[in-house]
C-alpha cells in the first residue's frame, strides 16, 4: 500500500480501469460470482443483439430493473476518492466498463465509458440515431406506456450499451488505449478482467511502461501479470491510499 501511495505521489499521468466491483459498495451487484447478475440468467439471453431481436421487451424489463437499482444508489468512497485525486495529476482518466454513471456522479471529469451508458438509448435499426441523456429522458417521458420505446424513425430503441459480439465504439476504444499507454500508473479496480477488449488494456499499459496495480478482494487472471496487487474492497483501499499520499496513515 505504501509503495503504491509513493508511486502515486510522484506520478504525473495516472489511469484507472474500473469494473462492476467498484460499485458493489454502492449496493450494485457484479456480473460474475455467487451474488452476480449472471448467477441465474445467461448473458446470451439478455446482453446480445440476438437476444434483443428475439425478445426486446424481456431485454428492456431487465434494463429497467437495473436502471431502478442504479438510480437509487450513490457513489461510494471508491468513486469519491478517484474524483478527489483527479486534480492532483497533470493527466488522469477513468476508463470504465460500467454503465451506471457513478464516476461522473462522484465528480470525475475525464471518464471514458467503454461499454456505454444505461441512461442513454439508441436506435436498434439505425445505429447512427443516438440520443443524449437529456434527449432520452424527453423521448421516454413522451412514450411512457411503450414497453419497448421507439425511435422517431420507427425503429425499436435499445439501451446505448455494448453487448457481447458488438464492437466497442472505435473512438472510445482508441481514447482508452491512448490513456493507458500514456499512464505511468494504471489502477485496475473491481474487474474480473475476462471481457475483451477491456481486459487487454492492463497488458497494453504494462508494455508501454506503466506500473499496473490491481485492487480487488479476489484473484483474477490479471493478478499474476500486475506489478502490485492490493487485496481488499475498493471503498477501503482507495481512501487508505489517499490518506497515505497525504501522510495520514490510519
Ligand atoms: C470488488 C469488490 C469491491 C467485488 N471492490 N472489487 C478475446 C478473447 C476471448 C473472447 C473475446 C476476445 N475478444 C472479444 C471476445 C468476445 C467477448 C468476450 O470478451 N468474451 C469473454 C467473456 C470470453 N467480447 C465482446 O464480445 C466485446 N466485443 C468485441 O470484442 O467485439 C469485437 C467485434 C469487432 C467487430 C465486429 C463485431 C465484434 C464486447 C463486450 C461487451 C461486454 N458487455 C457487458 C454488458 C454491458 C452492458 C450491461 O451492463 O448490461 O459489459 S458484459 C459485462 O462484463 C459488462 C461488464 O462491463 C463486463 C466486465 O465485467 P466486470 O466489470 O469485470 O464485472 P465482473 O462481475 O466480471 O467482476 C467484478 C469484479 O469485482 C470481481 O473480480 C470481484 O472480485 C470484484 N469485486 N467486490 C473491488 N468491493
């Protein structure tokens, strides 16, 4: 822990790769594992374009349920610590696989959302028909009775997230690769590191010379590759790192 605090104290460019585990202490479930969202549903029944084509209202029910949960929670000490740390560095970015928007709610400014955002929709038929969060709210307010919301063009709307088998937005992925390649320290927080291409980013950072630090209570496929592993919940580890950087160890 002290070594990571020391590295952060002198680093100019820091990146974070976050996953579902960072939002656990806000009350949101992860995907994998005993309590995970995939414990009794198959990902391919809900998080693929084929699932949406087969049964759009089933997929929408699942995302509405998750929106309700996500809308009811607040950023936890892990999100808040990252937001406080950001202005200390010349460059700092959070590359997140999460769609919950909690990093932005916590105050992080440079957030790269690899897998989209649950609060936006886009057209399933015409992928170029994309809507901002504000436009999504307005569209949905006008179509509250619809089980599957529709685009002004008539196509079915879908959540603006990345499902299995779909490419990530190329500019977003490029920005993420750029951020981790430029970083001298990459903190990998709360991800099982099994979903690609996100799972390749720590290797990209390492090859470019970054020190890769994993923060996770469980072992992952990344654990053997990371330079330093901090075993523990992000909501405890990150505030403790901040205290150590300030010379205020508990
Ligand atoms: C704590 C904690 C605490 C608990 N503190 N930690 C190369 C090799 C093999 C396969 C592939 C490959 N390249 C592509 C693939 C296929 C596929 C893939 O990776 N499959 C693997 C599973 C095998 N990838 C794709 O399909 C991607 N697309 C793609 O590659 O396209 C290529 C293409 C090109 C051109 C044309 C067409 C295609 C897309 C992947 C999209 C993933 N989408 C999801 C759903 C998003 C929307 C939604 O949320 O509904 O993203 S799946 C799901 O997994 C979600 C997550 O972002 C993602 C990662 O999960 P995450 O965040 O790591 O969560 P968990 O649950 O796995 O782990 C939580 C961790 O937290 C655990 O380790 C805990 O221990 C820890 N934890 N409490 C800190 N308090």
